[in-house]
C-alpha cells in the first residue's frame, strides 16, 4: 500500500483493555447488539417489534417478488448473530473524545496504520455514514433486496448525526457458523426432545453457542501499534506507569496529550 494514503486510525480505551490487548495479542470484537445505541443494526431492531415488522412488511410490498424478499422477515434476525465489530476513529483527539472515553482520566489512545488493520484475517473496514434521521426505506434499499440479494453487513454502515464527532471507522467480522446458534428456548426444546434418546450425541452440535465477544489474533502482524498517547489530565504516576509498560513491550509512547497544555 502507498504509505502516502495509508490512513491513521485511533482507538481510545481503558488501561485494562490496553493491557489485555498487548498481553493477549488480540482485539476484542463484540456483537453490535450489545452496544448502547439502540439504533445500531436499525433494521434488525425494527424486526424485533411487531410495529417495526409491520413497517418493513409494508415497505417490502414496493419490491418486486423475489426469493430474498420472500424469506426476509422470517430469517433476517438469524443473520444478526453472525456479525462482530470493533470501533476505531479517524479523529486523533478532541475534547469530546477524551471526555466521552474518560476512564477517570486514564484513557489510553492507540494509533495504528490502516495497512496493518488490513492484515487482520477476514475483516471488513467500513467508514460509518451519518444521517440526521435513519430512514427505514433507504436502509432496506441499501441491503439490495431489489436485486434479490441480502447484504446484511450494510445494516451496520450508518449511525445518527449525533455521533458524527467520532468519525468512526468500523471493523466488521462475519462469523457465518454463528447463524446456527439456537435461542435459549430452542435449546431447551432440543434437550427435552433428545436427552436420553439415541440422538443425544448430537446435542452438543445442535446447541453450540457463540459468545457475544470474540478475540481476533493480531500477534502475527509486526509493529501493529504505531504509537500510544495518554489522557491529557492523567496523573503523573500513571504517565510513568504507562511509559515503563510501553518501554518493556517496545511500544512507541508519546506521553500525555498536550490538548490542555497551558499557553
């Protein structure tokens, strides 16, 4: 990749997450459904309510009949299970970012090159789009149902304008095996039906679960971290701790941010 256009991406994290990242040599990806923003996975969220499902069914009537359309409302939510994501930013720092990701003034910000991110296996890099109001019809158009396709990953490409200060770049991992994960009610039903029968041996496969958090190995990528910076209001003793930790792990430490440095 041409380093002249190799973007720098940033992640603001707690000290504990930073240490876990370094010691494990991996990044934590989570299912977006566990994030706080109730608008994440907007179409999936709509399908979880009777009113939202009716809205979608009304909009689907505008689409010519095809296979993707015919199974969408019944099967779409199964695809919510397969996506895991992690948020990064194009914003190197701002007052808002340091305050939102504060962690008692002990935030650690890491900087990486996009070319290093691209070396992570099976990761899609998405620049988040921001809308004043997320429009359901427009979001349905984006996932290509009109073309008899279902690009479910595009459901996670948009956020509300209230979050635009984040300048988010999202890493998305698709674990297709997780589509077979059963709900707790389904698991109980299978256990009741198969326990003590000649088919009991298949229960482990049928009821296999996938956690909401998974780790993606990055230990094979040399010099993954470009630099580390600390919250501008971090106490001096913590600054020294991070400096020593980075030296021990051969990480480029830039010290505390100068954002609030007196004139």
